């Protein structure tokens, strides 16, 4: 069961800005950093954002992350067709003593 | 090349056992925590287990405690997951992932996964 809640889907036309929310609680997002993963169709997940808003080398600056209280969000600016994928937020949960993932959001480029 | 390659998946009957392996290359394996993450068909990601660099500390998701055991062999650059008393709900693609623990914890390298199907 996923502890972090995301909208099941999001969409936009090329060039638009899309935002994905991730809602948690005081034991996870409220007290730990948030990471985001991108999973392209048929492939393994890939780290997209770590430590709330840091991008690994090679990740375009179109992707940005933020966190406030017990929620976090991922923004994709200048949406491109290759951004069609599933996106997952994740954090450490102090109460469960383990990692928790979001329910996942499928992004469609119209 | 920095990579993780899983193996050992397959079809197993309910109540059976399976051992997954993950071969690491291109980085100093013994310097990292390692993890298993799974994904049931058409579903989201679920963290399964973590193991510390020297194997002295391990964490598991509640649903696999007492049934799954994570281990590693640093001399062979390999990570393992021994899965016993398998259930239908354990059916998933199992990913091996490298866990970086600088300031925060995150999975910064993933394998391609190996499929485990539990069915009679």
C-alpha cells in the first residue's frame, strides 16, 4: 500500500508546464527529504530529483522539485514528447522505518 | 560501465522459494547500501529491503519480514534476495538498486529487473 498520494494522471501539450503533487504525512515528507523517479514505458525507474530539489547530472533543468510541509511537487516546464512516463515520489518514513513511494502519476503529452 | 544486472527470476508455486541475484560493476560496491524494490504488474513501486555496506544492518517492508532475507557478498560484488514462503502477491518485477546516503537517502542506480511469478 502506498503511503504517499499522487494524482493518477496529468497531461499537457508540448511546451506547457505540468505539475505533479505528492501528499504525505509528518513521519515521511514532513521530516525527511523527497526524491522523484521517472519510469519510461517498459524500462526501469530512473532518479530524477533528489533531496527535494536537486537534479542528478544529465537531468534537464526543465524538471524541478519543491517541498512544503507534508507535501511535495514536481514541475515539468516546456513539456516534451519524451517526458511521457510514470513519475513517482518517494521518502523515508520514520514510523514505518522504511522507504515509501507515491501512488504514481502517468504523464501524457497531448 | 556502471550497472546492476539482476537474475534468478522465474515461475514458482505458492509456498516455494527463489533466490535473486544482482551483479554490480563499474563502482565500489562495498561502499554503498543496496536495496531491492519491486513492482507488481501494472502497479506502482514498492520498496522491499535495504542492506548496509558490511551487511550488519538490514531493513524490510512489513509484508516480507520473516520470509525474505537480503544479503550481499562484497568479494563478488553481488547482492541477493532469498525469498521463501512465496505468495501470489509477491508476483512482481524485482529491481536491484544502489542507495546513496549522502545527507538523504535515494536510489541513484537501478537494474533492469527480473520477473518473479508466483502461481500454481
